[in-house]
C-alpha cells in the first residue's frame, strides 16, 4: 500500500507540493499517513486536491471531519437544519461540500456541467440556510449570472437579487448577505439601479422598473434570473413576471447594438491592460464570446420559441442547434471550447480560491496548470506546449465562430439548405441586427456571391463577417447597398475580394463607412481604387496644406483648360474621402478634422490660383471659420481678395482674376462645384468690388468700417497668393481691428446683429429648438461671445477654443465658463459634422424624423433620446453664460 501511495504521489501534477501537504496533515492529524496507505481511493482524492490547490488542504488540516468527506465522495452531506444550524455549522458544511465537489471534479467523476450544477446547488443551499439564520424567510433570493444559469465557478461572485412581499425588508436583506458572505462572495449589484438602488424590492417595484427604466443589458441579465431560495409562491410569481418583462418586448436593433458595444468596450479594456492573450473570460476568443453569442441568439429568437430559454449556456447552445439557429458543427465546436476554457478557469481558481480569469504570465505556473489539467510530456512536445497549443487553437476557433455565428445560418436559409432556419426566423434575425428589408438583403447576398469564381467563393466565406460589421454601423441596409454597388461587375468584385483577403481591417472599415455615410459611399464608388487605402493608416494620414497644394497642382497642370476644374474637383473629393473616413473611424478628433478640412481648402485654392497665373501681386485672405482653421464639412469658404497695385488697369486685372477664381472654384452648377467660395464679407458686401488693393482696404478701414466688420476680421489669415500682400493686409488689421476696443454703440450694434440672426436666419423646416448652429446656446452663441470678448479686451487667438483659453489666461473669462462654452461648441460641431455625413448633405438641426435621428445618434455612439437630452443640457448651460458675457445680463 505504501508503494501505491508513493506511486500516486509521483504521478500527480506536483509531487513536491503533495509531499509537503501530506507531512502537514500527519502533523495536524496523526495517523493520516496510515489511513491513506490503507485507502487508495481516499489517497487519490487527497493527492489530487493537494496537487491542484494551496487553499483546500487548509480545510483538511483544520477540520478532522474533512477527510471523511473525501473518503465518501458519492455521499452528499445535507446542509445543517433545525437546532444544528448556526453560522459556524453552515461555514463548516460549506467548506466540506466545496472540498467534495472539487475532489470529484479533479478525479474526473463529474464533467463540467455537473460541477457547475453542484456548485450552484451548494450556493442555493447556503442561501436557504442564510434566510433562516437572518430570520428573513419571507424573502426570495433570485440567482443571477452563473448562479442563475446553474453553472457557477469555484470563485464566482454569487450574483443575486432579493424580493419581498412589500419591499420593506432592507435590514433583513443586509443580514442575509452578511451571513451568506461567511461562505462565499455575494454581489447584489445587478439589482435595479445597482449600488444606488434599494437592496430589496417588491414584485410590483421590479415590474415598474422593467417597464420604465431598465437598460438592454438588464434584460440580457434576466436570461439568467432564477429563484433559488425563499417562499415558492413568491418565487414563482417573480419568475413569471421576469419572463413576461424579458420575452414580452421586442429586441430592437438599438438594443442589440448597445449590448455589442458594451462587450467591445470590455474587450478593449482587457487589451489595454495587456491581457488580450491571457484573459480566459473577457478577451477575444474567450468564454464571454460563447456566452454572449448564445445569449444574443436567445434574445433574438426566444421571444417566439420558448424552447430556447434555458439559462444554462451549453443547454441553450444545444437547443439553438437543434432548432436550426446555429449550425450543428459550430455548436459542437463551441461546446468543446467552452468546456476547455471553463475547466482551465476552474483549475486557476482552485489554486488559491481566488477570482482569477487569466492564465499566469510565468512559464512555471503555466506548466503546473497544464499538469493539473492532465497534460503530459510526449516525445513531440512538453505538457506546457501541448496545453498552450490547444488553448490558442480553441480561442482562435471561438473568435471566428463568434464573428460568424449570427449570419452564417442566414446564408444557408437564403439558398434553402436542408435543416436551415425558416424564412420568418431569418427575417427576425435580420431585423434584430438592423437589416429592415430581408428580401433586399437576400438579393444583395446572392449578387455578392454569384458565380463560381475564386472571388465569389471568398466573398461567400467573408459575408458572415461583413454582415456583422455592417450590423454595427448606423444604417446596415444602406451599407449593404453600398457594398453591393462597389462590387458590381466581375472585375470590381474580384478587386474588392482581393482587398478584403489582403486586409480584413479594410473590409471592416469599409463596412463601417458605407453604413454611416452615403457621401463616402458615393465618393468611393467614383474612386474605387481608394478602397484598399482604408486599411492603411499611413495612406490615410494627414498632409500639410503645402503638400496638398503641390498634389493639387500636379493634378491639374497636365490637363487642358476645359478639364482642369474636373481635376481639381476630383482631387478635393479623393482627399475628402481620407478625412471623412478618419473622422468616422474615430482616428481623428474634432480639432484634427477641422484642421484637415482647412488644409484641404487652402491647398485647393493655392493650386487654383496658381493655375490662373496671377498677372499682379494678389492674395486670398480667409475669414471666419476658414481663417480660424476650424472648417466643418458644410462650411463655405469666406474670403477676401487683396492685391497690390494702383489705377484702373490693376483694378480690372484683379477683378478679372477674382472672378475667374470664383468661377473655377464655385463651378457653373452644383455638380461642378469644388467649394462654395463666399466673398460677401468684403466691404460693401455684394455691392462692392470683388477685389480691393491694400491701399483701398486701408482707406475703408480708416473711414467706414463698422463694429461687426472689425469682428469679421478677427480670424483673417492669408491662405493663397503673394505672401507679401498678405502680410501687408494683416498689418492693416493691427490698426483697424486691434488698436482700440469697440465703443458702446459698436457693441450694441453687434448685439443687435446677433439677436437678428437668432430671429431671422433659421431656415423654414429646421427645428429652432435643436439648431446646432443658430439655436440658443449653440455654435453662433459661442463664436459671437468669444469674438466680442476678444475685441473688447485685445486678446488674439487662432480659433474659438484657443481664443477662449487665451481669454482665461488674461483673466477675462472664468475657467468654469470656458468649460461650458467649449463643451457646447464641441458637442454642436461634432453633431453637425456627423449629420452632414450621415444625411449626405448640409443640415444644421438635429433631425425630427425618428429614423434619421436614430442613425445620427448611432453614428455618435448614443441614442436619439440621449442625443436630444445632451443638446438640451449643454446648450442650456451655454446660453446662461452667453447671457452674462455677451449680452451683459446678470
């Protein structure tokens, strides 16, 4: 028998650690060694526990009855009741039952689902006993998460919610948690309102919350809600109410998108912490990929198919496969990988009883983990190498299936494959993912995969991924239409497939931009060679105004006069694609987008003016947003034309040059327009000459300039033409604009103009209550306020935010007021920019149509309601500051 014990120890995962445990056990419980030699079954259990865990042997050393538990693993001791029940007895029983479950698991007596069920029942028994000890037997304990799913981990938080007949049992609920926490971790934060909400609620309170306030993730959590302790009648009533709340509502595309976004954020955080390859739970290819896939399909189809509502992951996965919602081979692979990932997680948690989800970083700990899992060295590879190979392959497989599982069965349904889901189920899934027109989706899929070419076969393989990426975009239907258009024709289809094969990131980004902006889709349709550039950040990188001007000149110089405008327009559109793509993909912030748009406009004007061959010293001066380097997509280019010269001949030359430049850039029709060039801020407006000499501007500023014209010159900046003329013009402004503050009458006139703009300039059909440019507290308020304060205090600035920063430094604006103004400016500018891209053209107010508002909000990562509420909040605060600083009202 002694030889048998030595053999068992030597065959264990960690013989050295086992021998230390056996020595400690003999010291704590003399005679243990002899007992183990006589009972090889007990010896095997002790050795397995000692090799796998540093925490469980402590139970053996401190509780003489624990060895008896390991000697009779098939006998489940009942939890203490009646007179035998006190906290000490409950803790002792809990530790023994935990030990028994772990030993059975380590010896291979129970598979993963059985272990999860045993741990869950163990927790339920503890909670039932805790109700008694806390004198809270009228409460119902609802298991959530893994407890509710009957698949608890060794070190899981036991997630729960508490229900009372009248909801007034807060103190008893807290006592229940205190008692239960003597045995394991308890988390009640999944309850309505989380930590800020009451611990105990009545059933009617839960119903009211679900009807009015619950978020999509809270309905997802209800998939696992299962009463585990408490009065059966109230438990049954809760289960019925939860099912009605969960399955009685349709899962919208916005709900589903918000769930997927939350998961993506979690993955990003795991990657940021450097755990992307070690986290078993939340990283790509981990446990959460499988659970999330199953739960989303339950939410989509479970409303109409009651057989899909199991709270247990593997059981639900099997039900989805049997019903045709998941391919059987995919379900089998996910089942296999889930068991492996969860088993690895279990072994990690058994080591120290800690809530661990990441494979250890050091090789020695990973090798021990591999041996505890049963891996052995072989002639071909070490135990560690074999384990890591299996784990990596499993994670790769899980990620691939997670990305395809929602849409691969749809493709089979579209071709009528045997065993595929029926048409109604296919439409339900498409609608849940934002594809409103199932027939159009079916036709698009057929067109994208038609033929037997290599490109069509590749497209067929990629389609589940493409549909998934499109589903994450603001408008999946429009994105699919754009993809279908780009792939029209065998040559273009092959080129697109090749680009996707070489760079999946190109495919993902293309789906995002196609589902966001019809403008980008149209421009890519005209310039399909830009598609491969979407995946290359270096190609998308910004270029300086000088570099853009050089590129624009190179574009037009080889063309004849008739086609130069087309060349300039094409150049601008190709560069705009890069800028808009960077914006939509969040590669740029608001300031970078404005800088890029401004640089593009400058470069275009430089090339256009150079192409005309100015016959005299001539400069283009940018004003307003153009001058401040803060253009938006919808901005006109406000300019002045300045020249150096005297007499009628020079005037005529300058006027002809300005007219020619306007004609070249503005085009004769909207279809030929490169930019909307606006020279109406010049002296005398439309009634004045297009171009003036430096001397004429000096004379005008000295005699005629009004306060609002001084305000208009604050952002003046030469952008094209003769640099010396530009410098001379700026010298004039030092005197005309900055030499003195505006007088009281000038300030009153500026305020009157601003008030008139508010009253009269909002076009019919645009919502004044949500106007991003001219509404109360929106862009114009911030710009007018900033510029008036600059003029009054002689504080220069490059752009609006820079000017506000300088006003703060000068002690003119309080930092808190600056924050309010900047928040409103950035919110309105970001929404206005994105609205232009999403709508496919200009628009200055938040859309009133729910569908259009929803698409805009999705593009900005929010909901329509939240977008409108954010507008109200930031503009209301901004307007209060504007009333004080601009209008002088206290």
